[in-house]
C-alpha cells in the first residue's frame, strides 16, 4: 500500500458502502462459480473445462476472487486495513485508488502489443466455418492424446478418416500449435507466433476464450468485474469447445455436439455465433481500459 501526497484528478468517486457491497458481491459470485470445482479438485477429480481455465491460463482462483475497482475511480474509506489488498493502491487522506503510474515500464510494450491485437481482432470479419475441428486435429493419428484420461467418441481409424474428410480452417495459433505433426500441414492457414495479431478473428471460440487472459493480465488496473465477465464467457466457450471435441464427456454431464453430422455442425455454428456476440462488448471494454491505462501511464 502506497501513501503519498497527490493531486486527485477527474475520476469517479465511490462511497465506502457502495464499493464494499460491490466487493462482497464479486467474492460471492466467484465462490458460487468455483466452490464445487475447488472441492472436487481437492479430491483430485479432473474437470476438462475448469482445469483448462486455471492451468492453461495460470490465473489462480484466489486471484480471480481478489477484487479491484480498476483505474479511473476513487474509493472513500474509513479504515486503511479494510481497503482491497492490492499493492498498486495508493492513498491520500481518506481516499484511495489504483494508480496507473505503478504499471511497470517493462510491460508497456506488451500492453501495446495486446491492445493492437485486440483492436485488429475487433475490426476483423468473424468467421464461423471451422466447426471446432481444432480439438480433433490435436489427436489426429496420435498415440498420446492431450486428455488421455478421457474416452474418445470414435476409434482412431474412424477419427482419422473424419479429420481427413473435413477442411481444417483454424485461425488461432495457440490452438494450431497443439495440432499433431501430421495435422499441421492440413490447415488452410499458415499460422505463427509472429503473425498472431494478424490472423486472430472475433468468431473464433478460442479468441473469445482468450479475452479472459488479456483481461487478467491487466489486474488490478482493469476492474475485477470485467475480468469475471471475461471468465464467465471463457467457461461458456470452453464447454462448447469440449462438447464439440472427439472426447466422450457424457459422464460429466456434457452431451456431445456431433460435428461429424450436418445437424451437429449447425448446432456448433449457432453456439459459436452466440459466443462471438457476447465477446464483442467484452473485448471493447478491455480495449477501452487498456487505452486509458496506456494514456495515463505515459503522461
């Protein structure tokens, strides 16, 4: 906690009772979402949706629960010890705020890259023709599937035949990089880390799932409410991702979206379009906060 004499410039002021209620509501919502999962995890039970969100994205449940108002607001407070436990908060008299000046200089180039990528993605035309084939390409002709504890819906030969019968149209490098070696040359698009910001498009399930990553990377300068909104979208997207995969998850309550059928592909496309529509305002809000942070930081 930093304490110094500052000028309080234009910002929204939040009464103590209001921000405490927002903080409590945030913590309660996170608990509702995660308590059952955390209890199951303590028993070493696997969850292909939630495990992915916390292991691949590497943002701990405790961090998701930690409330921040984000930049641009001032909190009135009566007791210093009741403020959010955020080291980037500074205080002056009886007010406190997350100081954009404490955003590390060494992260500015990364912030600019993320902002450019998100703006490019938001302005790109959405595509809905991949039908979730990326998860199939990740196990194509593989003796060691990524989720080897889960049963498959097809025998290996049938699965390989299906992958070979469909075009691979993945635009998301972080999915493509997990394709098996035989599957990579089958993808229509040549993807790389260097061209990541050019190939992202807003219809992609994983691009919308990644909004959670771009949001939490800006904690605590982005409001926790927005990080949680992105997380809930990521949960929904990951369920669709796994339902459309070659894994049989019916024992975990997930009916398959059978993209090997015309009906299943129609179902996937409708759900992909729904995720796209939900992702647009979330991405726009993340962009807005990143712009504010960047402008405040380089003043």
